C-alpha cells in the first residue's frame, strides 16, 4: 500500500509536528492518520457519518484550538478558505487535498500570500504547510448569507447558491394534500421541507440531515412549529413512529466519487421508516439506476415527471 502524502512528509523528515494537540478538519472516513500520535489527535467535522466513524475508531471529536491543524480540503472553495483561515490560528497549518477538490487552486492562492511553500504531490493530490499567520483574515467564515431567492445558505451546503433544479421539480409534483406525518431525508438547507409545510394537512415534519452546515441553515429557513430538526445519517435513521410520507433528493456522492449505492441506501431507509401504506416522493438524476431498488423495496412505483436531467418517482407501500 502506497503511503499517503502526510505519511510521506513525516517519515521522510520533510515535516515535523509541533508539540501539543493535532486537529484534523473534515477528514473523510478513510483519511490516513497512521503516522499521527492517536492520543493527541481530535477530529473537527460537521458531517455526521464521518463523526460517527471517527468516534467509533476511538478518536476524540472537537472544534477547539490545537498546536497543529490539518485542513482536509473540501470541494466547496468558500468552505476551504474559511477552514484555512480558522486553522491559521494554530502554530502549524497543514493543507491536504485532491486535485479534483481544487487543492492546486488553493495552493496557488496561498503561495501568492505567503511565498514559496513546502509541498508533497502524489496520488492525484497535494499537501503543503506553513506557520500560523493572519494573512487569511479576509477568508474568515462570515456565516450563512441570505440569497436573492430569500433563503439562508452557506459554503459547504448542497446547492448553496441557488434552489436545486431537481428539488424544484419535485416540489411542483407534490400533491396539494400530503399525509399528516412527514419527513425529508437529506433535507439540506430546507427548501423541500418548506414546500411540504405549505400543505395544511401536514401535522409534523422531521428534517433529517447529516451535514451540520446545511441543518443550521434549515433551522433559519424553516421556522414552522411543525418542523423538527435532526443531525443524523438518513441511511441509518429510525423514526420513533413510522412516517406516512417521505420526500427526498438523495445525494449521490461519497466524498469525491459518484456512488449510486448512497441513493439506494436512502431508498431502503425510506422503506424501513414508512407505514405499510406510506408514500415516498423522490427526485434523482436521470442517469442513476434506482428503478430496480425502488421496485425491490416498494409494491407500487411510478415515474411522475421530470426533465432531461431529472426523474421523479412516487413509490408506495413498502415491502417489509
């Protein structure tokens, strides 16, 4: 097994860690930490599945200060910048990421401000490091912003700049009269939930969202007293009592890679959490092969609309 960029830098003497705690910001569950002293490491992440996985592996969770901070670059550039600004309060900052997530662009921006930086490139990515600095003060997270559409969103939340087209299509296809007990699996910043709550029949709506950044925005966007917010992995969610209806626009990326298995897990979780006569309203990218899974989990499945990029489904009566 080839060594990670971090392992290479440490074992070859290119990089020395400072004494004290080591914070790792938003690492994927498979991020390589074997060369780090476990007792000094803590994980800072707002993504529930990652938080659970790292905690299960015996690592502490937290968001406090540390002597060394490792920034694992996310795809959202605004979030990456904010993370670097936060990390720069540490004595040593290590920035690590994949080319597909924009690490080279971030590296160039940091070099413009700091000059030449030590770096390791391998495995389609780059890692570089520098001493703590105030050079990134203008990158500090400014929190959620209200867009022209009227909703509060933030960098790192899905579709942070606009209403997602697939969600908008699904909202238009929902019946005027929805069941009384509803849920939104993968609720994001709350657009679909707001549309569901336009139905006076709805008495309660659970928003299930794994990304804390998105859920925080949902709490700002959805102020209806019928809404309940849960920071949770929808694929593992078990409701206190079954829902009569679920809406969802499931994600299809696990980290950088497209993963239809994630959407299939959402479908299975929906079927598990519905009453015997419950309904699932779902939107998916047209190229994703969800029909087989839907028919394995529901007695009745029909396509109820869409466009060239998205398809809408109504699935009824889950198979136990």
